[in-house]
C-alpha cells in the first residue's frame, strides 16, 4: 500500500490557513483527506500562557518533539493519538485516535520548525499576506468568532510580533510555494473575492510550465503575469493572478494544469467542484475568487504529482 501524501500549510495567526485547507480538502474529497492543526500540540492552555508570559508562537510553548514524531508516523501510514486544543475555550480536550487517509494536510504555526518535521512533507506551502491585511483578518475573526474585543486583538498582535519575527516568518525559507493574497491599491478590505495572489514558486519541486502564459493578455498589464524574482536571496518564478482576472484568462491557466495532470480533469470541471475558489465575503456571503481557485488547483496538482511519484 502506498503511503499518505502530506501537505504542509504554515503561516501566522489568521493568515488564511484554514480557508485554503478547507478548499483543498473539498477538491481532493473530504473522505480522502485527514486534516491536522499543529495548535493541538500547545504545551500550555490560554490561562497558563498568560500566567507564564509566553505566546503560542514560541517553540517552548509547543511539544514540537511529539509533533515531529507524529508526522513521522503519519508519513509511513501509522495512526497517532493526537492531542486536542480548543480555540473556543482555550483549554485542552481528550486526545483523538487518527488514522491517516490517502492525503494528510498539516496546518499551523510551527510546522516547519524542525528538520525531522520538514522531511515529513511532500509539499510545503507558506502563507504570507501583507502584515496590515493579516492584522485586519485577525481582528475580524477573533472579534466575530472568538469573543475578543478589537483592543484585545491588537494588543495580542503587539505582544506576538517579536515571536512572529523570530519563529514564524523565517519558516518561509523552507516552503516550496509562498502564497500571498493581497488587496489591489492597498485597500485593506476590498471584499475577499477581489484579492490578488502572488505565488512564489521555488525550484524545490517541479512546477507546471507556465511560460506559455507570459504573453497572454496585454503584456505587463495582463491580469495574469509570470516573472523571475528573488525570494530570501534565492531565484524563484513568480506567478501573479489579479482578483479581476476573467474566467477566460483563468481557464487558460487551469488548462495548463489539467493538461499536465490528467487526474485533475474532473477537478477542473467547475460545475463538478462548486467549492473551488469559494470564500466568505465581508458580510458573510459567499464570493467566487479566481486567484484562490488557481492556488487551490496548483497545490492539488502537486499533491497528485507526489502520489504518482510515490505510488
């Protein structure tokens, strides 16, 4: 039997990890996917963290040794007894027995923080929205869903910033793909469906050949652009998709992915995959985001590619 394919999605608090994870799991089929959040490996509950004066972002606040041990077990298809941390109550609940499915998605804050953990993933994604955007998302989420006031969230962000800089953002260097959703014209809240995406594609895994879209559209003013850049000092390809990209333009990208990976054919069928690119808007309505759809498809492409390699 072939082993599970493991995807890592790492990023700071409220960077969009859960939205991306949900979409990919829907595309792959929820029955084929095990999703694990590394927040479950916190050492201290919310009350203890406040007493000690440590943030959840600090490695010393997490059982990284158990996390990496569990990752190694999942990689060879072994079950784990996973701890459970509740964001609702800020306390721990009884552990759960987890048997890995065909695909495993590990999302959280410190997923790439040890060498053993990093070696367990087939595909590594890092989410890096601009900090003002992430702060706005965190305020919205924590006030609406976790019962905090805006002042409390902003104070928490201030306290966490040194640990974000020291422990979270450096993990970007270990990723295969860096995903940055950002608003056009520096508008912090244009409505989620209209965000652009910037995808940094590192040569650590073989990406689809997107060169044929370089001249598609109107050159540099096209809603879809491919270019060369440097990220953390290393050369990378950068694919950008604007929120206003038309379905026709986006279909061109999807065709490249689907042509290269026949298994994606059914996924590229928009009607058969209504969840593709869906995101909650500012007033709770569902919005279709073409940049999000492309991001989900690209990551799914790499997971299916890894299946071929390891089957």
